[in-house]
C-alpha cells in the first residue's frame, strides 16, 4: 500500500477487539466477585486457571489487533495462535464441556459462527501481506 490509510476492516478489527477486551476485563471482575448473574444451568467458573486462560486469550486477541493496527507483521501470527487456541477450546467444550441441554443448539451455532469469524480475521491478516500493508521488513 502506498498510502498511510488503514483499510476499513483493520479499523473494525482493532475497535472490536479493543472494546471486547475492555468489556471482558469488566466481565471477569463481575464473575470473580460474584456480581454476575449466571444463566440457569451454568455454573460459576472456579480456579485461577480459568481466569488466566480466559484473560490470556483476550489479551492475545487485543495484542494481535493492536499490532495489526500498527502494521506489524507479527499480528498475523498472533491471530493464528489465537485461532488455534480457539479451536482447541471449542473441541474441549464440545467433548468434555457441560453445555446446558436447553441451549445446546444456540451455543453450537454461536461457537461455530465465532470460529468462522476468527478464521476470516486470521485469513485477512495473512492476506494483508500480499497487499504490502505491513511496514516492517520481517515479513
């Protein structure tokens, strides 16, 4: 890209993951403090590992979006790691997770829709290499 304008999708991805990250931090606080209202059949998560994993995934997505906005090629690899982690999490949830039976269809549709969106974002981050979007020389 010869100009300094960022594509609209870069802005959308950056704003989405930044706002989602800030909202997730608040949600982690409400769940951890007991202020969150849990849906029927959903248990409050326990243990530090849950919160470290959940915050880690959110932080990874935010870092990838910020690096994408800054035109750093490392963003595409962070999105790829995020996508792989999401795939592992989905498989674990579907095999071992306890999805409430009254919501199973909706939850599965949301899971696969979200995975599709993450896949498209990762593909887009890699596609930007061909368009010359990234400014660093380590591509």
